[in-house]
C-alpha cells in the first residue's frame, strides 16, 4: 500500500503566489533561467536555479551556487513574502491547460517506499543530475520542488478531492503560459491518507532525479525524520496526458541524401505533409527538404519496454546506423519536449544545429504502467508530461 502524509508547508502569501511560482528547474537551461528571472526578485528560480544571481558563465555546479540557493530560500522564508503552516496539511493541486483539467493530491511520500518499489520507476537516472539535486536538498535542508507521481484512481480519493474543491482556494492564477494553477487545502488529510491504503503502487511520472536525490539524502541523514519523505503531487492516471519526446541528431555520418537512401533501402519510408506520426510504430523525419514518415519494424526482443517506439528507434536506427548506443551520454543526440512542437524540430535543422530531426508518436499512459509493473526501464526521455507543476507554491523544510 502507498503512504501519503501531510506536512507543514512553507508557502507564499496569496498576494505573491504568482510572482513566486516558477517553471521547474529541469525544463530550462541556465541561460533561459537568467532570462526568466531578470527583473523578478521574487521568482523561485532564485532558489532552484540560483546561478541566476551569480556572474554570467558561472559553473552551475560550483559550491557558491548551492550556497546561494540555500541563502535565497532562507531569505524568502524570513520575508513577508512567505508564511509557514502551523499544522501539517494535504492539498489539492489542479492544472487546466487548453480546457483540460488535471487534479492531484499534494503531500509527502515515503523514501522507503521508493527504495522498496512501492513507488515504481520507469527511467534510469544520470549520476551527475542526481548529484546536483542531492546537493541542493542537503544545502537547503528542503525539498523545494515536488515530483509528479501517478496511480490508478479510486472513488474514495476522487470524492475527497471533489470535497476539497468546494472550499475557497489558497491560490488561483493563470501563469504566463496560460495554464491555470489552483491549490486548495484539504480539511481532512487523515481520510485521504487512509484512502491511499487501497492504492498498491505509485508510478513516477516526472521527477526521477528528484526521487533518487531524496533517497540519497535520506541515507545521508538517517536521523532527520523529515528527510525520510519527499514532496509529490499524485494524479490519477486517467487525468494524465503524455506528449511525445522528440529527437534531433546533430551530425550524420553521411550526407543527408545518402542517409535517406539508406533508410529507404531498409525501411518503409514515404514523403508526407504531416510532421507528426499518425499512429504508433511510425516516426517522422525532417532533413530540411520536407517531412518523411518511416515505419519501424517489430522487435524480436521479449521485454515490454523493447516494444516501445523509442526502443525500436534505438534498436533499428540509432545504434546500427548512427552509432548511438547510450542516448543518456551521447552528445550527438538532443531531446526536445513535445510542448515545443515540430516547428522547433524544423528550426534546429534549418538553422544547421542538427542534420535530422525525429518526431515521435507519444508513449501512452498504459505503456508507462506496463513497463513499470514489469520492473523494466524505458529508454531515456520516453515521456513528456504536460502541463508542468509550478515550483515554489509549497515547500517542505526539514
């Protein structure tokens, strides 16, 4: 059974919530963070991307960056911008994007349950990203950003969420990306925690590195009770939407036309006006002169994850034709979240930043659950969840 606990949140006063709330650390790079934080002293980017307060070009993994993040969080906590709840609470967090609502429970989940596979993973993490988030948590003594988990929904949890949303919200604002963010405090957190006792497993949707970092922190601070849990927003799977996670190849080993000829000899390739694949098993290719659709062969491997389009792309194209055996570390491949659209793929090729762009059919929620239930891992960057949670609205200090 899964455990969800209330916590005493550090949170902004309602008048400042929209100023504080920021995009998560991992959807932007340092340059984008600097641009977003410019002229916005109350943005939570000063906590989760503290390099924005250091000279341009500063190493984002330098000691002073982590120290600056802790300093900024302490400054926020002591200012009139923030308050700290007197009692532990659970919250309801709803996001509305393009008319579609996604509503979840915001609370603490157990590191022990993550370690013991009550919280199931579907991606392998990168050590350097784990190191980075671990240092932020240890230096700040806080879980500053929630992870996104999902589960198979139950009527009892749905009823508790509906009841909470009948009261006035703590926060209700539309961000600059036009996503509406609304948070309510739940009046009966004990009932919700009890309802999760009927949920056998949780699934990591977004935030594998934050989960892994929380686990490492718990081991480094075994006597710190607050370090044994970390923040999460838990959404029923039926509310979730997965966008494609597209690819771009920086440099082909042969000319573009020769590469296209090689593909045409091996696979079913056809020219098309559609940038996005229309069905599973098909990928889109852009080399600068228009779009092509390529049908991927069926795999002969027996793993659940091997059947994914992302895995078959690696098996039949990335590895044998491009020499990309580890996409997590290979500098010749770039990953582009589906929210950026296929126009970003065209821009990368047309600008010369990449030789070829690949548009993917999105991984389905059922595929994510099936891979996780089988104890397998997806290839890196298999899922892009949208909309994204905003950071800074609730913080867990310990």
